[in-house]
C-alpha cells in the first residue's frame, strides 16, 4: 500500500477470521485424535459401545497393564495398551480422567526410552496414548508430568533415532496432536529443534505418502497461532509446503494450504516467496477446489497476500483472481462468502488501477447484490469493500459506483433495525461519498452534488431519524456527518 490509511483499510478486516480458524482446527483435531495409524482396529465398533462398557474396558486395561509392566510381560503390556487405547478412542467425552489419575502415564513414559526401540508396536501404542492424553482436556497433573519427565524431548529424540518410518510417523502424529492443542507444547518443540530433526529425516529417509500427510499436518500446526512462532522456523518449512501444494493429494493439499495461510498471515518474507516461487497461479486454482477446506484456506492466503504490497495484488489480478472469487461468492457457505468479500475489500483498498479492475468486472454487481441481500455478517463485509472503493477511489470511480445503485445499498444498510454494526458501515459509506463530493466541489468551484443526490433519494430524512438511534456510535456518526457536510442545508 502507498500509505498507512490504505494499510489500515486492508488489515482491519482480519478479526472475524479467528472464529473460522478455531472451528477448522477443532474439527480437524477431533477427527484425527481418535485415529491411530494401526490398521487392526474396528473404529466404528469402538464408537458405538456404551460409556459404561468403555469405562469397564479402560479399568481392566489399566489394572492388567500395571500387572504386566511390573512382571516384565511384554505381550501383556502390548495387549492391555491396545485395550486402553481403544477405550479412549472416542470423539467426545473420552474417559481420560481415570487414566491420568492412575500410575499408567508414568509407566508409559518409560516405554519411550531408547531401550525399548526394538519394540516398535509397543512404543507406537505408548506414543498414541501419551499424546492423546496431552491433547485432551487440560490436566495440571498430566501437564506437570509431561514437563517433568521431558516427554516432548523424549519423543523428538525417539523420532530422530528410530530406523522405523512407521515409528517416526507415529511420533510425528503424536507431536502434531500436541502442537495443535497447546502453543506451549509447540514452543517447546521448536526450542528442541524439531524442525531440524524433520529436515534431516526428509533428507536421509525414504518416506511414504502417509508420512508426508502427517508431516504437512504437523507443519500446519507448527505455523499457526499467536504469539506467532519464530519466522526463521516457518521459513525452514516453506519449501516442504511449496512442494506439497504441487501434488494432487487432498490431505496434503488441505494441510499445506492451511499452513501457507498461517505463514503468510505473519510473515512478509513468506508472501515474497509465494510471489517469487510461482505459487500465485496454483493458489488461484485451489480456490476452486471441490474440497471446501482447501478452498477456504486458499481464500485466506489470497486475503493475506492482498493485505500487503500492491505488486502482489497486481499479480493476483493478472492471474484472474477476480474470476475465482466471483465464483466463490455464490457458495452456499457463509464463511466462504464472507472470506471472499474480505479478499475483494483488500483489493478495493488498493490503487485506482486495482479499483478499476473490480469496477469493470462482473464481480462488482455480485458484491452489491451480497451487500443488499445476504446474512448480515456477509453484508457488512461486502459494504466495507464498497466503502474502501469510495474512500480510496477517485471522484469519477465513486460516480461510477453510484450508477450501480451503491447509494441504495448504503441506504438499505442504514435502515437495518437491530443491527448497529451494519448501520454504521452504511453511514461510513455515505460519509465517504460526501467527502468525495466536497473535494470535487472545491476543485471545480461548484456545489457538492452528493448532497443534492441524497436529498433526491430521501436520505436526509433517514439521517434525521437516525439521530434518535439508541446506539451511541450510530447517532454520534450521524451528528458528525451533518455537522461536516449538511449543516448549511
């Protein structure tokens, strides 16, 4: 952007996306937490047993595992670890408390040591149970145990040293669970050089597709959240994400696209790499992917790119980004339409040339349609997009927008009962129009034509009524508009 106001117009739209990210993560973790990389389980059957049966299964597993551990019975340990794992394999309300309060967590942690490295399946079960407990509801008792026993350090060391790709993947899956649930755990992993360990595994091992899927999920979890992880760490992961996005494997595309959206939100260097690395055409294509999670993450990334220097927006426009967003504005999902409006809003907070690209594209009519008739949250984002064009554009561009019934759109927003937020953005657009009209009148030595237009459309009467609005911000805004532009009428 060429000035601080333009940057503000772009960046201030970011707050609503937190709720999207949280829901996306919760859905993903819930689904993956109940899954193990073992293939001998009837997960569907496990999901249907009663809570009483599950608790009985867990209690039996705890009792028999302790007995087998004390007696050095490896087969008994493995059998009962499986029983415990299956008992807590449930999407909601897993019976973790009895397990956490037993002796089992401390015993299982011992199985992560190098001396058990030949017992791949046993360590696999131990990793799954430990990380599933860690990613469940917060337990101070378990948290203290994990920190005290240096469990994350043990897991990273084990992942580095074990020759088994299955074991490496299992551990990485567990670390992904933990990083996704706790930024504290994520930061500990970073401090323990987990990225360097992973880069070494990539360079020296023959990896299967399942490991690559887990790797991309881990990078996604490592990259997200505030406070942001160190930029240097996510930069190390960028090349892996870039390669993953060139594949046509849905799981890798989904997590890779979310990873890039998180990275590009926090790092200007990442945005530069996206542009210089030829990823913009790929991201534009992925906006139209049939998988809605991939599509949403791609839109998020575009929003981040347009919330930066004008050159990135220009390249996106050259790659027909408006065509893709126009299609997504017709989505049945509110989140998709809202995110699409945010992308257009950032473009309309750009240069006059960028604003003209939107005005000349069919997407403008769609934005106006959404601003008039949609969910209030989506309408608000669409009106903010129009407001950005009115504020950043020239008088001639504002006049063009008036030919598309923009004033009627702002009028309908200002009349919205019970939605002060929508009323305010409608008033903000009218204020920008009046400001443009005043500047033009001073330039040519004439009258403010916007004032006359408002009078013809009956908008002055509406402003008078809004002075009695119950919301303080609304009537304060109305008063300032009247004082600045209409006091001499």
